[in-house]
C-alpha cells in the first residue's frame, strides 16, 4: 500500500482533472471538519457555473432509471455531468446500501459522467448534510450539469428546493401517489412533474389529476407554471420531452433574471445553514453553557422557571454582537 | 463526523449467482458500513471506474464462473492506472486453492471461499479499517 | 380402531413424553418449518385416499406418474457435463456413455448462455469455464461426433438462447439422417426463473415469452418428442429460497407458461404434455420427498380444474432432480459424497424421472473424472443395492409424510394467491416480489448457520484445523479460449456470407412481425450463422433486459 496524498497534493491533482483526487476530496467533505472547510475555501471561486437539477419522489418511482436515460440525452448535447445519488443510512446500524449505480450502468465507463453515491448519515431524511459541498466540488471539477437524486421519504426532500435550480418530482401512477405528493408538500416545490411508467394503464389519468391540482394554484403573472411530463424510463419514451421541459425552465430562470437571484438565495441559505451548524456545535462544545444548563435545569424540573426563561438567560451569557 | 468504511461489492463476469454477494452486502451494511452495490455482469472497466468515483476503501468481487484469473488482475491493473492502487481488494466464490495463492501474490488481500462466516469478513474489514 | 383405547394410550404417551428430557436442538426443517416430535392419525384426520393420493399413475398422481414406476425402468441417470471445447466435452460424453449413463446433459459456458460468441469482448476469461463453448452449428457437430441423436436423448441447460441451441441440435440430427419428429430431448427454456433467481437473461420478459410460445407451437407440430420447457425450481432454491418457495414459485412459473400458450391460441393438451420440471434435492430428507409429492398433486389438480386439460399426459408432473450444489462444502469435500447420496435417495423416494448427483469437488472447481464417476456410482448404488426401488412410493400413508404433503400444498396455494393479487408472475417479477422473498430466506438461513442454530458438518461444527485439500481438480487450459476464438473466426471465413446476411435479415423481419421465429432460426443455423449474430439481430428488435435492484 502506498501513502495517500495530502490535501494540497489532492487539490493539485483535482485541478488537473484527476477523478480519483476529486473522489477523495468528496470523502473528506463527507467526513467534515477543518479539512473539509479548507477544500471549500480553495475551490469555491471556481463554482457557480453548474446548473443543478434535483430529482425527488417516492421510493420505487424509477428516479435512477430516469436519470440514466436523461444522462444519455444530456451527453448527446455534450454536457459534462455530475450525479449525486443519496440513499438513507440505517438509523439502527449506521450502515447504508447504496444501489443507484446499478441503474446507471450505461454510463459507467464514460469519464464525463461522475456518479457519487452518498449515504444520508446524520441527516434526518432524504438528503445528506454535505450535499451542497459535494455539488460545489463537482461544479469546480468542471461539471456543467449536476443531477441530485434524493430519497423520497419524509419531509426533508423539500430541502432539495434550496439546492436546485430545477426541481423534478417523479411520480408513478400506482395507487395514491398523487395524494402522497400533495401531503408531502411536493406540489409546492416541483417545477416539473414526471409521471413515470407511462405504459401503465392509469398513467394518463394520474397525470391529469396532477395537472388539475396544479391549476388550483394561484400563480402570479410571469412566474413559472409547473409542467407535467409523461415518461417511461423503461421504454425510453418521453425523455426528450423532459429534457425540453428542463431547458425551458432554465430559459425562464435566465430570461427573467431569476437565475442570479436564485444563486443568491441558495448562497444565503447555505450561509444560514453553515452558521446554524457552527453555532450549534459551539454551544454543544461550550463547557460554560453545559454547566449553566445543568444548574438551571433543576429549576425547570421543579417548575420554578419555564424553558424559555432558561434560553433567555443563556442568550445573555453567549450574546453575539 | 466519523469516517465510514465504504465498500464496493460487484459481480464481474457473466454468471448471475448473486446470492453470496447480496448476503455479504447485507451483512456489511448491518455491521454499519456503506455498501455501494453495482450488480451483475460488470466488466473490469466498470468496476474500476466505480471504485474510483466512489472513493471506496475496499472492493469485494464475487466470482463463481471460473474467470477469476482474468478478472482480479484486470480490475487491479485498471485501478492502478487511475491512481487508486491503495484500494484493498478481496474476493469470494469458487476458486481453487492454487489460484488463491496466485491471487494473493498479485495483491488480493483475502479470498473467502464457500462456507465463510460473514462475521469473518466483517472482522477482516474492521481490522483493516478501524473507524475513527 | 378402538377409539377409547387410542385416546387413553395417547394420553399416557404424551404424559410420558413431557416427563422425558429434550435436547436443546431447533427441531425445524432446513427451510425453517416446524416439525413435531410425533405424528399420529390425528394429523391426517379426514384424509381421503382417493382424493389425496390415488394409485400410482392415477389422478392426482401423488404416488407417482406411472403405474409401474421404477419396476418399469429406473430413472434416467443424467450427469450434467460440459467444459472446454466441444471436442473436450465430446470426450467426456463418450466416457459417461461407456460407464452406463443413459442420457446426455449439456452444460454450456457463460458466453453461450448469455448469447456472446467466444471472440466477443465480454467473453474474455469465461470461454469453456463453466461448460462447453458453442458458437455455431459447427461446434454442435463436433460435440455430438460419434453420438447418434436418434438413439439417445439430450438435455440442454440453456434458457435465453434456447431456441438457437435447439436449432443447432436439430440440424445435427438432420445431417445424420434423423428426422425432427424422431428426436427427443429437453431444453431448459425457463426464462421466468432467470428473472427470479438465476439471472441469465437477455431480452425483456414479454419478448422472451413470445420466443417461448413460438417454441411451444413449433415443437408440438414438428418435434413432438421434445420437452419444450423444463420449469426449474433448482436455481430458485440455489439462490436461497425455502422448499415451499421453490415449489410455489416453480409451479407458478409453470402455470404462467400454460396461460401464455393458451393466450396465443394453442390447445393446452397439445403442448402441456411436453412440459417437464426440474427440482432441487436439498438436505432435509423428508421435506424434499414431501415437496415432490405435493408438486404432482397441485399440478394435476390445477391443470384439470383450472386449465381444462383433458389428456391425462397434460396432468403428469414429470421431473428431473439435481442434488443441491449449495449444500456442498469446500471443507472436507469428501463429505459431499455422503450428502449427495442422501439427497439422491430422497429424489428417488419422491419419484423423480431423472437425476443428476453432484460431484464432491464442485465447490472447488469443475468436477474431475473420478469425482463424476463416484457421483454416478452413487445413483447406481441407490438403484441396485439399497432396495428402495422394490416398491412404489413406500412412504405413502405415513402420518408425517401425508400431513406435511398437505401442509406444503396449502402453503403453495397461499403463495399463488399472493402472486395473483400482484397481477401474475410477470408483474410480480416487475415488483421484485420473488427476488425479495428469496433474498430474505437466504439471509435468514445464513444467520441461522452463523448463530449455530443450523449445523453444517465440517463448517460450523466438526471442522479440521489446517485442513489440506487432497483431491485432484480439473483445470481449464487457457488454450481453450484461444482455440475457440480461432474456430469461430474460421467459421465466419469459410461459410457463405451472402446467405448469412440474407438469413439474418429474414430473422430481423420475422422478429418485427408476428410469425413463428423458430423455422427462421433453423435456417440461420443451417448456414452457420453464429449464436452471437442471431442474438444481436434479435436484440436489435427486442432490446435488452436491465437488472432491477431489490433489496
């Protein structure tokens, strides 16, 4: 076994376009800490060019297969593609089974398609905490399209709306999917709704149902009206139409000047998240805070003071100027 | 966040016997590792590229078709070309003893034959990659 | 029977039993099914001999498909063999026939199974390893050199490209002067279990089913003695299923083929008599016997009642058995001879029509000549020394066997209901139903072994320290691949290539249309189109199946 290169050397190799170095840097980002921040500091100026498309929807909707087909079409247009596929970490064992590559076989020997599987790890639901950072890295690596596939369970896939320029919600005509989507708030975040498995007998009526629901939304003049596309990843149909829909949404963002404001929105949300993380970590690590809480909790237990009062007192203790 | 052991489990070659690969993948997942499963009928090129992109610590190849003396060396050669010679390779399947020796010589870390306890594989990986 | 006496004695017995100690062993079958300490007349209360058993050769055939069973003739001793070049395997066939084997069974190598010629990039390292490499009619001619397809029957373990291997074989017979009508044999041709367990697929399910119904139609008209599908539970079991799952999934596949045949307008009695089955014989001696008996009964009842078969031959579940490869151990491999002997015996007590007994060294490599001979001798010992063949279905009427047979039948029926609810076999495959069920069983079994709840002699108990493997293994020379590559290239250079292009074009047109593909494939075979060329032409029309992931 040879010694593995340090971060400086990795960054050099990364700049030369070495996949192994990029992959290694992603691992360091996943593991977090100072090294991760160092990497981001050094590549951040090269980000901002990649167009980000998020894919979400219930498990089994065929997101990976759809991504596989889309990648084929995007490659015909000479896009350089990064794919981030997130699968859940088992809360019991901490292990994860990352199987999305299996459906992306068609591109596994294409060096312009960089697929990375991420486990959700500490995150509560559909997306990994380091997704933003991994997108940055792929962006800085020269990928001009980054496709992000998230686990379609729980509420947290809504986070995808903060990370992607275009959000594609993938549904299947199986029973109650549309209703599930409404419950989960997916109707609010989707720019494009895909009814996959179009060969299914109920696909068209399910698509109409989605369309009807979308009509009920009050969309202000000049805003994007979500589209519904019927596809079949298996039969390779509707993919061209989906590509067109994505491109149309992109044009809409660019023409309306939304693109720049969106970038700002994404960056603001990242700063906020990073700040929250940092504050939380510092609070947790602070001995003073811990001692203070331990002491005051007794009074909360006895019902002498409310939890809110403890927080107010704590605020005074760690006040930020 | 602690470092996680990342393992790529792949089935090179043309046979479809994935019972062993899946049992091992499940056992390693239950032991808290992150398993990238690439499925059946993989060429050495596909396996090496996946291993590199996923920056795995270790690659496990399951071969029952008799093509092991072609597949193992080729995967290792390709990973080396891509600058990933540090990735540990282990294997399982129907592999005659004399071939096992030859594979060890070219750097395959371990071959687990039929009847292996999955606990032994977990122990082997834990010893190589203690979680921080 | 004196009922009162019976109840009194029973009470005394069970009181005494609960006073005795009991070893700390999990008394379950290898599939995890509970087994009681004793079976009594209570367990088969209301049992109706005529309804549930019948006489051998009579409905519902629980006791066997023929009146005379092994008194008429023994099961066919059919050892599966193939390795290296067609010439190497031809040598092994002559050896087996000289040692008293009564039928041939061809093992193909993986490139052949997956539809690649030996010189294809994907074939690298695989040529001749797991079986014999067959690229064109030329290879099939060499494989059967000196063997007359008119006098022996041949079984071919081939699925996705079954139509092509059948065409090659029929052409060999044709050239030796045997008419199609006279040729007997079997192609496995069971594509559904490929999606479920064995995973050697090429085309998507619907297109594959079309090829299969074409074979059913063609053979019923032109090759009436050919067994068109060998509906296989073997691989489902090897992939880790339980005995019940093997039984239920295999029969469900069988019914799916029957329905497909009926759906394209074939008369059920015209093709059903040529369907046969292929089961696994696993470790649990009685559970396996019960499985075979239940299988016969379910098949007969459904074929008659649900599919309206009139010809008694349509109701007969005839089957081949192979002892379970997955039970062989790499540790103390000689012990495998003993395992195989018991497994072979349970297949015979279950009424099998043909049998393959595994060789002791198969967890280490392809079997050596000596290991194959011992495996064959094992069958001969069962047939000629043990006396189990003296009477037909000797276990019938056993409280235990009959109770378990009924239990297994009911469990299978429950699975049929679940499959129906999912919309049938193909839909259930789509949803990963079978795949998940099997995976779950495989992982459960592995955990039981690792926890020591299931004992495997020589593996998790009674092992040897520093064991030296002391058996001679067969190794495949790397020259095989080179030789075979050269051979297929020679075929391409020496044939009439204009004719080849024309025939392949006809095939493409036929695939796009709805006509029967088999005569066209036979025409392709006759002018030495290679397997890879035929498959590629069909892939162009049908597309390829992609592995789904179910975990």
